[in-house]
């Protein structure tokens, strides 16, 4: 009985020693870990401070005039790309009024490109185009819509669908740019921008009118015929 007790005591002592060893090891690990954490934390703080400094510098070196210039280069790129993409739409369009509206708007687009060049000249800068991912995306979508719907009963509706996305993009950008020009006191630039903005709005309204008056109904008739035949 006594031996058993002794053995049990020994076991428990060993267990205690083992426990204390492992807790020492754990403490060591924890200390090492917290040193690492502290080092990491100070690195993070340093990085944050550096990036705050960088963004502060950015905010000090760029103002509304820079944003205006960026928007100008962006729309210069967009208009040129729109001008290039319109013939494909015109060729695929079926309704004569849609063909006419798009052809007329392409001519306006050529004048808009010149209008933007005039603004660059007013700023004393050479006209430059800056890649616009937004218009690239909208035009890419237009192309695949044309592949899917071109020549179908919904073809003209799809063309209007795409072109109105372009017009609305232009309207948001020229609206902002006109307000920027206003704030910057660029009165002559603002006149050019308002002229372009009016053309974009008129083009958008014309497309809505065509869609709502004839083109959508003609396309919907096809769906009705199809369901009758089914
Ligand atoms: Zn941009
Ligand atoms: Fe335009
Ligand atoms: Fe853009
Ligand atoms: Fe337009």
C-alpha cells in the first residue's frame, strides 16, 4: 500500500516537473512570440507612417486642375475610340432612323474630338490620350452584344442598349468636367464642354425615342410571333 503511495507520489512529482518544464518552454515561446509581434507591430507602424506621408505628398501635389487634365485625356481617348467603333454599329443597324442617328452622332463625335483638342490648347498643353478602362469595357461589351444579337429581331434594340451606355458614360464625365471647369474658372473650356454635353444628351434622348416609339415594339412583336408558333 505504502509502496503504491510512493510510486504514485513519484509519478505525480515527475508529472509536475514535466508540467513546469513545459510551462517554462511555453513561457519562452510566448516571450519569443511577443518579441516578434512587437517587431512586426513596429514595422507595420513604420509602413503606415510612410504611406501616410506618401499620400499626404500626393494630396499636396495634385489638385482639381490635375484631375481636370486627367479627365480631358481620358475623354480624348474615349471619343477617339467611340469614333472608331461607330461604323460597326452603323453597319449592323437596320432601322433607317437608327442608321441616321448614329451617322449624325459620329460626325458630332469628330467635332467633339476637335473640341477637346481646343481645350488642351487653352491649357497650353499638347493633346494626349490616356487609356480609359471604363470605355474599353463598355465598347467590349457592345462588341459581344453585336455578335450575339446582330442581325436578329432584337439587333437594333441591342445597338441602342449599347450606345446608351456609352452616352450615359459620356454624360457623367462631361457633367463633372463642366463643373470642374466652372470651379477652376476655365470659362472657355466650359463652353466647349457644355456644347459636347448637349450633343451627348440629345443623342441619348434620340435613342430613347427610337427605342420607345418603334424599335422595342418591333423586336417584341417577334417574341409574340414566336410564342404563337410555339
Ligand atoms: Zn480615367
Ligand atoms: Fe462623345
Ligand atoms: Fe474614362
Ligand atoms: Fe456620344
